[in-house]
C-alpha cells in the first residue's frame, strides 16, 4: 500500500513532496519531487529582427546568465499568454502586439512537474512594467546569428533559452509564425 504524499518543504516558488511509489515490477520506492507552478518563456524579436536576451545573476549557477525573458504564472488565474506579456514587460520593458505559442512541455519531469509555455513575441512597443524587486536585469538586443554563436561557444548555457531560440528559428524558417496570434 502506498503511503500518503508528505510535503517536506514549501517556499514562495515551489513545494517538495515525498511519497512511496509502486513500480512496474511490484517493488516500492520512495520518491521526492518538486511541485512548481506553470511557467512561461518568451523569445521577443524587435523590428531589427534581434532577439531580446536578458542578463541576470542566477544564485544556483553562481554567475550572470544570458536568457530569454521567463517567469512563473503566479498572479491568480493568469493565462500563459497573459503571463508571457507581463513577464516580457517586466523584464524588457516591451509589450508585444503579436504573440505566438511555440511549444509547451515539462522541463524536468524526472523530479519536477514544472510545465513551461514558450512564446514568440513580435511587434514590440516600449511599455514597461515595474520589474520584480529582486530582479536586476540588463536587456541585450542580439541578432539571431550572434545568438547562435553564443549558444555554440557556451556563452548561453540556459536550456530554456537554447530551446526557445531553436523553436523561434524553426518558426521563422518554416514561415509558421504568421498564423499564431494569441
């Protein structure tokens, strides 16, 4: 018989759970996993066809990282698209006139249920929101060619950024972006 799920830790961003799980072979194992609210990531492209990368210090990595804007759906019943627009404005100062969903899926399903929605943001207009008080972000407009070089040489090591850039690049190559306004 499986034991009930037990919460072992909780904070503003996530909860950690432990439970006994029955395996396919009939054995039981103790598993720990992280419950995380859904998230978004945004590949924002300006009129010069540059992607807006953000540079921010990440404590777990111990250094500044180059990333695409991203964040957690933590404002009530916020939709993924509304969250993407909010995060884009908070982190870059831009609002998107066109938002296309590129992909949605689990980031780390081996131990976390975080589900991320990836968007392409276009038709950008400067219309900033107040950034979160714990975020110190620099915005770096970067050509797709340069972003590819940064991926190749290891200057971009954030997986969501790598995936977002690849998805947006594929969307532009296939001209598949034109149909997906949200």
